């Protein structure tokens, strides 16, 4: 059994020698115990820095909410996330979010992010793929590149005909063809 003996506070010089003679508990690896306690209390840096990076993704989502609208910061976090974690399960969603964030600044860059999500992640969820198709179509439409917008609206309609986004795409495709 390991007992932890803590020294009593020293109130006089006479007791000081008595306290100094007391030994710490018999625990040969107490420095390891101390390190484990500190790591548990402070959090290991590898969890925050070299983990899956989801904290960057979640922070970017919060920054993009209507009450914040910090698009530049969100775009920077998303760029870092996709650069550091290109094979992560959330990478396709991060590219779509990057497209949304970049749409406020640079529509050509937003189209590139949407197309990267579509090309590099063919197994992404249908919701993510629909968002990427719709985002690219809208960005092309806002750039005045109506032929490309019609193409992406058409792909959305063909690949996801029962989706509510396909209903919107039919309307916007008609508008882009005029």
C-alpha cells in the first residue's frame, strides 16, 4: 500500500529539522504520476494540435453563423483543416463550407472548393454532394457564367431528382437559360 505523507507546515526552526527528515512516500516513479496528472488537467497538446482537427471545423462553422459572419477567419481555418486533414471523413464538408465562406470574397475560389469536394470525394454523403453542386451552380450564376451554372443545376437535378434542392435547381436552371 502506498501512503502519501505530506509535511506539516513549519512554524518554528526547531520543527524544521523534524519535517526535513520526513521522506516522501515510497513511489519510485512519482515524476511519471505528476506528469500524468498534469496532462490530464491541462490536456495533452497532441489532442488539440495533431488530432483530427475537428475543433477548427467547428470553430469555422460558428464563425459563419449569421450572428458572427466572420468569413475571412472561417475561410482561413477551413483552408488549414483541408490542408492538414485531406483524408478526414469531414474533409468534403470542409471544402463545401470553404466554398460558402469564399463565396463572399472570391467566387472563382469558391467554385474551386466546390469542385474539389465533388472530384476528390465521390463517396461523400448525398447532402454534401448536393450542397457542392448547388453552391457551384449559384457561384457560376453570380459570375455570369450561365452555361456552367446550367450544367451544375442539371447535374444536381439528374443525380438527385427527389431532392428539394432539385426543385430549386429547376427554377434556377430555367432562369440561367433565359
